[in-house]
């Protein structure tokens, strides 16, 4: 059975980052029956991650998570964005991973933030990091701002979640991303919504 690990690095509880992680996990499970999805919250491992940074080796509970990440067929990474970048807890977790741990591994990138001004952080901070790690990142990144959790933005967020989850599922099946040049563009903002339906 295909196994996917979802890493949620939200710092608060409850967390919109964790909500986004759960929505992505649900979409992946809905789109393929032959998959197990396990979600890990870095908030619960904050002390172990710090200890690993200082001591140079991971405590047992953290090592178990690192081993699961290495063994996973695919990875979903969800982080909050503060001041246009990911928080230190997330980066510290990546730093304690073996440098070769993610080579060739399919990865879906997602982020949450208080404002859409952070939306480019997926492409400007997360994607370069995972390119350095030689992961196979799916084309669609999922960003959710406060607007996306409201009534007006929920449909567009759901469409992005399903699209990114589909790309990851298709990669794991060996079918590329499952997308073609005939696909509609991502309905991310009010501007794109108006462009897709100019007579409305």
C-alpha cells in the first residue's frame, strides 16, 4: 500500500496550517483508495527538534518521524508563512533530516498565511528549498489565506487542494501529473475568476 506522510508545522492550536494539512490528506484519500496517510505535527516535536539541532542526533520520538519521512512514498509539507517565509521550527526540522532523504521523492507543498501577500512564498522560499533537496515537487502549490477559509474563497481553495492532491496521486501511480495543456488555469483570485467568466 502507498504511504504518504503529511508534515504540519503550524505553531498554534487550533491551527489553519493543520486544517489545510487535514484537507489535503482527505483529498488524497478520496482520490485513491490504496493509500495510507499519516499526519505529523511538528509543534508536538519542538523540543526534540531543538535538542537534535544542539546535540547532533535525534531523540527516539523524532527519529521515528524522520524514519517515516524517509520511508514514505510521498510527502505533503504544510507550513505557516510569517513575514514572507517559513518559521524556524519548520526549517530546523528540515535541517535535521538527512541531506539525501528526499531525493526523487514526490512532494506537495502548501502554506497558510494571514494575507494573500504571502502567497508567493511557496515559489520563492519553499520550492527552492525542496529543489536543493532534489525532491520531485508537484506543479501546484496550495496557499490558503484567511480569505480562503471564508464563504467566498472556499470553492477556489477546494479546487486548488483537489488539483494538487491529484497531481501527487498521479505521480505516485507513475502517470505524470495527470494534467495537460487543455486544463483550465488556477482560479486563485477574484481577478482570475473574472477572467474565466467575463460575462458575469
